[in-house]
C-alpha cells in the first residue's frame, strides 16, 4: 500500500472521528482577531473595524472578538459597523468589557453572540440631541426598529432590545414603564442576551480556541490621522484655521503663508471626512465653486463684495454637508451646526484681532514682519545703491530743478534734487550728497567753476604755444 493511500485513509478517519465541523475548523488558520471598540463611536472608527474584519476573512481566521468598552457615539457610525459585522464571513463575538452603552449596545447585538464579564453593563440606547435631550420620535422609532431587527435576527426577545431605546416599553419582571433598560451581566444572562465569561482567555476556551494565536489589531497611522481629524474637538480647530487663513488672504494683495495655511487646514478637514464617507462629490463641487469665488475676490475684484460673500457661504454649506450623512440623527445635525458656528466665531474674532492689533505690535515691527508708517534712516532700506563716487562731481542741469530734475555729469544723466531753491536748466551744479536714488546738488558760483585744463599738470597743454593759425583746442 502506497504512502498516498495511507495518508488519504488517515484523513478520512480524522473526518469520521472529529465530525465535519471540527475537521473544517482544523483546516482554518488557528488565529483569532481581537478588535478593540473603545472610546466614542465616531465615523473614524468604522474604517478601522471594516479593515480588521476584511483582514480576518482574508487569512481565514477562526473568529473575531470585538472588545467593547464605549459610552456610545454616533448612530450612523454604529450602523456602518453593524453592517460590516453582519456581512462578515468569519464568526464575530462581542466581549462587553465593561460598558456597551447606546451605539455600543447596537454593535454588540450585531455579533453572533454576546459575552459579558462580571460587573459589565449594556443598554441605554436611546438617541439624544446635542443638548442631551431625547431625540424626536422619528429618530427614536428608527433606532428602536434597528435594535428590534438585530434581536430578531439572533433569536432574542425583541422587546428587551426595544426597551433599551424607548422608556415607554414595560416588561414584567425586567423594567417598568418610564425607565430606560440597561442590563447588568447577570440580567443579560437571565434573558439569554449574553453569556457570562471571565475574560478573553475564558472566551477562547469556551470557543475551543484556547490554542489559537490572538492577533490584536491596531489603527495604522492613516486611520489614526483620520480619527484625529474627524474628532469633534479637532474639526472646529481645522475649520477655524481654514477660515482665518482665507480671511487674512482676502485682505492681503498676494497669496502667502496665511492662504497656504488656510488651504491646508481645509484640505485636511475635507480629506478626513471624505475618507470616513461624509464628504462626497457634491461637497467637493460646492467647495470648488466657493474657492473659485474667493480667488476672484482676492485677485480680481478689489475689496470685499459679492464674490467674497458667495465664497464664504458656499464654503459654509459644503462644510455643514460634510459633517452629516443620510444616517445622521438630530444630535449629529446639532453637533454639526455647533462645530460650524464655533469655527466661524473663532475665525472672525481672531481675524479681527489680527487685522486690528498685529500691524501695530512693537514686537512685529521690530522683527520686520510688519512695516510701520515711517522708518528711521538707521532702520530703513535703500531702493538703489549709494553712488559715493558722484560726491564732488560737477555738471550742468539739463532740466529746471524744481527742486527735482535731471543733471548731466560728463556723459551720464543723473536724477538730482536742488539743495535750495529752483535752478534753471543750464545752471552749473555740484553733487553734495548721494543718498540712494537721491542726489543732492547745489548751484556753483562762477568763480567756483573749474576750467577744463585747471586740474592738469603745468606741462600738459592742449595746443602748441607757437601755433597761432587757429583757435585753441578745447
């Protein structure tokens, strides 16, 4: 009997002994992905969980464990995560360690099974507005339906899930009317909503994966940057810098550092929100039109007018649209309005302060960043090289000096200024001072005028003494 035949028989015996389910598990890569679902649920978290699930599916991981510790967050972000978990081809389990409130409860119910450590809680999933008040009935109804559908898909009592959202639902022995349901670990186990577990190692043992290698996923630099940019505390800062940079740029004649900082800040804001699915082509089209209007205002039309107003309005509309989505709740709309309002107010106040006080700041004047209304000779600048060699040169005024005009010195024309009074063209002049482009001259008295040969040596004559046939050569 050949080795191949023996191997085939052994594999067949293994399948018969272990059963098809365990044999299939043995063929899978014995790795378990642990995905942390911590902090506030926001849209930057959704791409990270989607990537982690995709990686687990790609390598054929045995399971994915969502390690949940969250106070909740955006419903639209939770819905993206729920969709990714529900559509995953790999088993997904939720480990509530220690809290799964609001959107966290929704994510936990989307898993194949919920496990809760002692002392953990889950529930309180009613949506609220930006002021902390209960959201309108339309939003509550949508959330209630989401939770009921998740419970029904897992074979659980849907009324329990609805009671986590709506305090008007009463369940005998569980929660009375007027109180929102939040389950402790023991209560969730009694209602078959969860199973008790001591921790991750105990969970792996319960899943018969105690020998599996645990892969702890972490956000990469790009996902971390996106989560940082889309954070509700960082987004207003980027918007404020963007608005402030554009505001300063409109008030300056050329494109400089302020405009570049504004464009970069807005680029980071829109880029981050585009990656998390909030900003789309519509928002970028509105942003492009707004930037064109602002460019016309800055470089074509002087002052601040219609194009500036249209540009700023378009920019505000594009920003607001990029802060909300079709799945946003009233709380998300309120938060978006608050972020935009705060950014505009900060930009206006900071812009007013910059334009009002910085140009007169002594520190900036001394550093040379700003120029004052006047400068001293010691701290000023020269627009032309100093012609020291002209001092003492004699020439003639080509034009009337009133007091400025043009003088000729040998074969060179020079702009000059009379020291005193007005001089007529043809007046002999002498350069007294050279101050950059300004050459100060005075009129020469007839006795001060030097004859052409006066500075020559005595023996250097311009004609022969005995030549009387013609006039002296000049």
